[in-house]
C-alpha cells in the first residue's frame, strides 16, 4: 500500500492521466468527426467532450447527432413510385400559370421528399383549435372505413377525451382506427386512457419509446412532430394544432393561437403515405407490418382544382426536404414573404435567404410570439432581430396569446402550412410534414390571416431599448441554437 501511495503521488500518475486523456480524445474525436455534422457543431462537441470527459460523453451519447435508418415498406414504395412517375408527367398541366421558380421548388420537393405535386378538390383553412376540433370530430363521426391519426401531443384532457370517445365509437362500429403518438410529446397518455380504443378493435402505438429498450442508444431527440388525420383516404388534416385543451379557447382563455388545414382530393393520398410509413416503422420493432389493401387506403380520386404538394422530412433523410423547401421558396420570392412561426431559430442558410430577400427589395415580414412557451427560444429568437431589421425586414411580436401557427406566404402564388417550426429541431431532428399550395386560394387565406394577426402585434424596432443583461442572455441563448 505504501508503494501504491508513493506511485500515485509521483509524476507517473500525472503522465498516466494525460496518456488516458489523449487516448480518450483521439477515440472520441474520430467518433465525432465520422458523424460529418456541420463544422461549427463538430468543433463545439469536440471542445465540450475534451473539457468534460465524463459528463460531456454522457450528454453526447444521449443528445448528440445520430443517423437514423429505417426500413421502407416495399409494397408501399412501389405503389408510391408508380404514382410519382404518373404525377410528375402531369406537373405542368397542374401548374399552368406558375413561374419557372415555382416549378423549380416543386421539383426540389419531388426529389428530396419523393412527393409530387398533387391536387385538392377542397382546401379549407381552420383558424383556432375550436374550429379545428369541430372539423376533426365531424370527419371522425362520418368515417366508414378507417381513421388514421398521428400526433405529437395528445392529452388525456377534455379535448383529448372527446376525440377519443369518438374514435372508440367508430371502432365499435367496425371502422378501422389506428392511432400513433409520440412518447415524449404525449407522455401523459397512459394505457388506461387508450385501453377502450384497443378493446373496441382499434390499434394504438408509440412512435418511439422514450426508454432505451432494445436500442443501445435512446432516440429521445427524434420525435414525430407531425399532426395528421386521414379519414377514409379522402379527407385529410395537417397543421400546427395538437390535441390539447391548451389550444381550445372554449376551455382556456389563454389558448394557443394556431391554424390547421383540411384537405379533400388526391393529395390526401400523400398524407396517408406519410402515416402508413410511420405506422410500419413504429410497429416493425414488435412485428412486421404489411400495409392492408392499398386500393382502399389510397383510393383513386378525380383531379382537384388546387395544386398541392406534401413534403415530409426527418432524420432518416439527409436531404432536409422541408428546410430546403423553405429556403427555396424564400429565394423564389419577388415581392413578399410573410413568415409566421412560434420558434424562430433560423439556420445560416435560412437567415441568409431572409436577409437576401429583404435586401433585394422583397417585403419580408416575420411574426413571432412576444413570449413563447420556451424562454430560451424566445431569447435566442430576439438575437436575430437586429440583423433582419438592418437588412430591411419587418419583425413583429404577437402579444395576445401564445402564437403557434407555422405558415409561409410567398408572393401571390405559394403558401406553406404544416408542423415545422423555423428552427434547427424541426429542420434536422423532428419528423415533420407540411403542405405546399400553389395558387391563390391558400395564399390569400393565409395572407388575410397574417394581416389580422398583426392587429395584435407590435413591430420591433432597431433602436429599441434593452438592458445589458437581457442582450447578454439573448446572445448566450443563441449559442444553443443548434440544440433548440
């Protein structure tokens, strides 16, 4: 024991420490480099792991960048590919008045997300959780063959209970109900709540279990942030509204301000495709899933009058389809860009697109909440305002309630609505889905809603007064942008 004590009090201990540290740094450095993330993010992780060998390694293991691969259902992919070829051949027929820039955006989405321009016979903007929940319940009660739902947040509260009761009733009537939720966003959802649905013949699954389970590395960062409902393959919904009392002003006076979209027509097939792929993935860990009769789930429908394209993205697709779609749409703008988002933490390319548009003379207007439900995101967003305003963009803070809408209006002929926030998490980590409408209908509806929302907002000015500590906090929060 005396020899051991003398040894560890000597320079040998220091030398051994540095040897272990260098071996650790080399192994971890190779691991991080092979992830091939953005250079700034890679350097940040390397510095953090070098400074905190134990704690930093744990954080990286759970929250660091990961590549996720998932098997695609072969039957569904063949069905999808055949429709993709047919739809691509008729692209210009569906968008006869579109500019070449719009066609380029459509082609980009087709190649990155593998979804073509489709069409909708009817397209209705639903403003507020009140109208959205009424429309969802109406569609569920009218369903005769199936109801498919995929949600990030589904709460067992008054709103969630009302929808669950309608689903149970349909399941008892022989309608096939499949419900998919995110285990992180819907962590309050216990078996007792959804057991009646399963007992009635419905099916229920979590997209990712938050526990490690069979996975050696948890995937809590990879969440399905999608909001999808499809009834009988002919009526579909997507947008920003989750299933929770927090978005119903009939239950809560301070309910989130949000918008959703109801669709009818062939484009619903592509929302259905997103759901079926996610459903197959969620269940493949327990038992293989073959899609049922695709002709009933993806029915042929006559072409509609509105050109609409679904775009989805997730960590299993490195082409960043939604991120590229937003940037391409902004770059295509000639006279106006109206962006509404609850979480504004732009990537460098997205920030460049916005400032370039403003510098080109495009009327760039950005609407964000004065206070979001994340104080870090609110602070990080403020750190970008000065640069935007200096380039000529107008920034507004919505003051009435928590703003949760996620929309983009470009000129008079393009509009995007969906689940993706204008931040790193939505662009790179979450599974998201959006609808891109080419034409006047949704563009005009969202532009009108944007103007109404500005009545409850105040413009942010460049020469605004901010205490030093507030500006310091905003700058510190900005450092966390890639993680928000």
